[in-house]
C-alpha cells in the first residue's frame, strides 16, 4: 500500500474503530457511517480524502480492515473496535487450532490469565502462523501462541468469524494455550 494509503488507513482505523468523535461522526449500532458523512468530516478536520482514495484503501488493505456496504453508501471497520458496536457476526465453528501473536513482555500475564480482550470487544485470533506473527511483531519481540480453539468450542466457548477472516472470542483461558 502506498504511503498515503497507509496514512489514510491508520486515520480510518482511528475514527471507525476507536474515536469517531475526533472528527464529529457517529457510528450506527453496527459500526456503519455514511461515506459522504465521513468524507465531509475528514475534510472539515484537515484530513481530506477523496472517494477514490477511500475505495482504494478499502480494496487494497492487506488485512481487509474496512468494508463498504453493497451499494457503496456506507463504510465500517470489520473488527477491532473499542467503541460500542454490534457487528452482527453469527457464532461459527472454528478450526481445531488458531494462532495469536504477542510480544514476549506479555507472556507472564498471559500464563496467569489467558488472553483477554482488554479495551476491545473480542480477542483476535488468526488462522495462520504468518498472519499471527505479522500482528505480534508490531508489539515487540514475537511470541507465537497456539490456541486449542476446537477444544474451546466443544467446551461451549463461542467464536465468531469477521468479514476479513479474523476469528473472535471473548477470552482464551490459559489452559487452551500452547506456549512455545
């Protein structure tokens, strides 16, 4: 993604996942906002984005962070919100194993309490090791955890799959983690 697109993507993540009030927009209960409302608010707050730039960022985001409605009139982040939204994902049966990348400084806490969602709505899990590693390396020296998601599901723990293939759950108790 070109540098400008990365900057736009980071800005959209901020306002569509965490701080819509920064530019004076309101997300609906499912996290959607009108594209024209978003573009106007961005321009008013000295971060002008064209519709073409927005569509390019949505289409080329390596992690598929954003979605446009079928008619292209609304946009939302696919997951990762710290603001209250209900994305409407149905419970889904996860694969037997999922992965979570994290920084080594968090391992002792994770050994004690498992993976917790913190300020987000869910714990995010990846289908592949490389995807989890890419996420984990952003936070420090990588530790790759294996999650026994099939066992969790059989124990009654609910999973959701986001529109961009991230697996979500409320928490991962430590007994379902395989540490390196």
